[in-house]
């Protein structure tokens, strides 16, 4: 089986009927790239930049960040690298910075809410990202976007940083794509409007499920509510994908669900463009997609959306996959 999967390493991802998709990797550090390339990634769909901040005793400087981002972009050699801006707060703490105490940190001062309020910290990161964009194909992605206003503010700040770099004669890729995570239901249900401003979306199902089900993703007492293929979640994903496509934007997914064998047929059927996951899941995902027909899976997804429970959806998928 492992040998069979190896055959998929250097093949582009295609469904049985020839639709092109991307299988990409989630990474947390530039050191992950060797294994990512070894497993045939067609890009990095999510670089969680917070690890640069967490494995440190100070906010990383612009220069320190630039070195890391440049390394990843260069090693990926023209393949897209989506780097997410600082997603700190919630469960992710820093030894050198004290966040205000809150009753519900997952619903509090974190991610884009924090960086929009701390432009000094944000500036170092955005400048480092822009500078690294000159060395390959880089996408900048904002986490935890809840409103169009937040996205516009973040994007305007990138424009401000570009103008600074222009003045200083420092090069960057003028075509750098600026996108957002869709991981809060308010963004999913209004995706068509967000898509007017964002170059791309990446669906963060880990948080999207948490916030839709109102179930803490870290709590062992409510794990039964973590239901990626519950029809309610599938409908949010459908709205996100359809909304993006009305504006000709591409949509990826970088939550755990993207690498879930039960979910892949549904996601293909819903029209997802890029699947980003841990390096070890990529070849299996490419192999699964190669056996699936996009019209058949569209029909499957349509049926799944009409069901009532996750259990029913899983049964439907299991029957569908039986003869694949
Ligand atoms: C997500 O929320 O699905 C996601 C990919 O981001 P994280 O797991 O880092 O919150
Ligand atoms: Mg998240």
C-alpha cells in the first residue's frame, strides 16, 4: 500500500474525470519542508506563524521573521506558500507577553483582533511577509476574520506597509495574494460578500466546528459535538465555496477535515479547490481523489446536505466508497 501511494508523489492531483485539485501541507516551521516535499506537496496551504512567536523569548523581529519566511518560500520553489499572520490568544500563550484575563479566551482578544490593535507587532510581520514574497509565491492569510470591516482594515494595513517598502526601495511581489481563514460562522454565511475583497479563502474547520456547535475544541466532555460531516457544517462549507466561486476566488481547507478520508468525497463534491493537511496524509488524499468522479461526488454531497445527522452522512459516504 505504501509503495502504491509512492506512485502519487510526483503526480498532479486529479479526480478520475480529470479535474485538477491541489494537495498541500500544513506546517509550523521551516524545518518541516523536507518532509512536505518528500510527500509530494503541491504547496503549503497553511504555515502557522505563531510557532515563531511561541518558541521564542521575545516577539520575533522583522528580520528574524523574514529569514524564516524566505527560507520556506525558496524551498517550495515557486509553489504557493500561504502564511497565516499571528494567531495567538485562545489556547496559545506567550511566555513574554501577558494577555488580559478573560472568561472565554477562545471568544476573546486573539488573532486578528490582537494584531489590528497592536500595529507595532503587526507591522514587523507584514513587512517580513512582503519582503519574503519577492523570493517565490506567497499568500498572506488573516485568521479569525468575523467581519468584512476587519478584513478591509487588515488589507489596508498591508497596503500601508507596501507603500513604506516602496519608499525604502525594498522589493516585494506586487501580486501577493491576500486571503482569509473562514473559521467563524459569520464569515461562512456571508462568504459571497467577503469574496469581493479577499483573493482566497481557507476554511478552518477546527474552529468553524467549535464555533458552530458552541463546543470547546479542547474540552473532553463535549467531543461528541466535533462533527465535521454534520449537515449543518456541510452547509456552511457549501456557502463558503459557492460564495468564493461567485467572485472567481479559490477556496482551500486547512482544518483537520481536509485530510479526513470520509470527508474528501463530500468536499470534492462541494467543489473545494485545495486540500491542506499534515504531510503524512497527503499521498493517501491524492490517491482517494484519483478514484472519484466530480459529478458523482457532487450528487453525493447534494444528498448529504438533505440528511439530518452526521451518522446518516457517514453511512451514505461509506456506501458510496464501497465499490471505489
Ligand atoms: C482551524 O481552525 O481549522 C485551523 C486550521 O487553524 P488552527 O487549528 O490553528 O486554529
Ligand atoms: Mg483556527
